[in-house]
């Protein structure tokens, strides 16, 4: 699909897309919108910047136009993201009688109560504030027909599971659920297994390929020998190393193991406070720690100019994250190396990564 016209969207929506200068759907939009329009549940593996907001907003708006009794709920982990989503929805529904309300923390309740009085058809919320409204019975989710969970991995990483469970209890069982996540760690997959019905999975990351100047290597190992393999690879290398692990617990474990071997190491993941993360990054940047161990989520957006090696202790779960990870070395033509530790259990995932990159 290389044209929005093929989707049979309402003329008001098409007009909005035109005014937003969206003429060609992005890969995630091309894959997710038809599935969303069918009303099916969906797991979208995509990060911010891929056009995922419109990928879920277009089907949601279309369903709400066709079903006047239904409402939509979008949950996002941060206030900033929630606010951005509302902006996109307002642009898309510019010529439509649909109102969206933003329910986020840090804002007085009064203005949100007034927004709720105006009967919004779409609620965009962060989990904590939505739970506050539910507890005070200032919002009802009984008419939600389309539910979107955006950046699910970050949501769980930030510890929102309890709030999420509370919210899910208020949602009708009969609904469409679309889950978007940049990575698909086990906790996200088990959330999906519990709350999505027969979901279609779509993948779309940045279309970029690894930069030429990065040397890519693979070392075959086993689960039992992985730590030894990592230690010897670090020993054999000079310069800074960014190590990616799959989970927070694994990140902690790898960092501890390397520290016990006498390396200067720090770590970043979602359970560390903002100031701990900042300190770790600063220390890495200044060369106080030669090694930084990180989860994908925590590492997103970090800009450390001097990384010489990226080691994939665990492979990324989304093949598209691979490019993202290894793109952290070899910046600005500086050269760099990327190594993947691959166990027999990883082979299929590794093939998938190779195929895509
Ligand atoms: P998102 O990942 O939803 O935050 O979108 C990333 C950026 O891409 C935003 O600035 C959008 O306005 C823009 N965008 C999304 N979809 C399209 C499209 N089909 N054509 C052009 N720009 C787009």
C-alpha cells in the first residue's frame, strides 16, 4: 500500500491527512491500519518516529465515527507522549465531531473535569492520573470499544503494571486492543497474551541499514558459557563498550559479574532513577566507566559519542532494534565494532535479524 486512498477512509479524514502532508503511509501505518480497520487486536513492534500514532489513531477514529456509542482510550507512559498523541488526534479529527481529552498528572483536576463534562470520545491518559479519575469516579470506561496501549515496554519498565491491571478491570471485555511497543520482552508478551485476543503482529522499524564502517561480528556460544564469552571479548578489546541485555535483572547481573572481574562498569535500566541514569551516562561519557550495561529502553535516545564497541549480550527481540543498537558505534564515520553473542536458542532470531539488516 503506497497511498492512503486504498484504505477507503472518510473524506474528512483524508482531508486532514492532506493538510498534515501525510501522503504516503509509513511502513507501520501500511501494515497496522488495515488490521486496525478490521477491528482485530494488534501487536505493533515500532518505536517513536515511525508514524505509529497515526497507525492506531486512524483506525480508532474510523471506528468511532461508525459507532457513535463507542469511545476510545489511549494509554501512554509519559505526559509528553500523551500530549503529543492528543495533538495528532486533534489534527486528524479537525473536520470531525470528535473531541479528545488529555488526562495526565501534574495538571489540576479542575480543567480535566471540565474536559470530561464535554463528553470526549477519545481519552488519552497516563496510567496514574487515569486511576485517580477511576477512583474518584470522575470517568467511566464502560463504553470503550477501542483501547490502545502505547509504548507498552516503557510502561512496564516504569512500574505501571499495577495501574494497568486496575484500568484493565474497568474495560469492557468486548473491545479492540492495539498494543504498541518498541521491544517485546517477556513481560510485554505475557501482558499481550492475557489481554489481547488472537492479535495480528506487525513489525516496522526505521528502514535504515547499518552504517558501512561498523565491523559486525558474531560469536557462537551457549547459555552456560555466555558470561565467559563476554568477559573474554571485553578483555580482548580496547576502548568503551556498550553491552545490551534483555531485562533489568540480566543487566544488573552482567554488570555485577564484570565489576567482580575488576572492570569499571555502570548500568542503566528502567528501575534506576533519573539521577542514577544521568550519573551513569555522565560517567561513561567522561570515561570513568569503560563499560555501560543497558536495556534497549534505557539506552534509547542516549547520545554517547565515543562508543567503540557494542556487544549484544542478548539479541534484541525486535529485529529492527539491532540497527538501532549497533548504530551507537561508528558514529560520524569514526568506525566501530558490533558483536553478537548467539546461543543455539537464538539462531532463529539471529537469522531474522540478518535477513532484515
Ligand atoms: P510518530 O512515530 O507517530 O511520533 O510520528 C513521527 C513523525 O512522523 C511525526 O512528526 C509525524 O507527524 C510524522 N508522520 C507520521 N506519519 C506520516 C506520514 N504518513 N507521512 C509523513 N509524515 C508522517
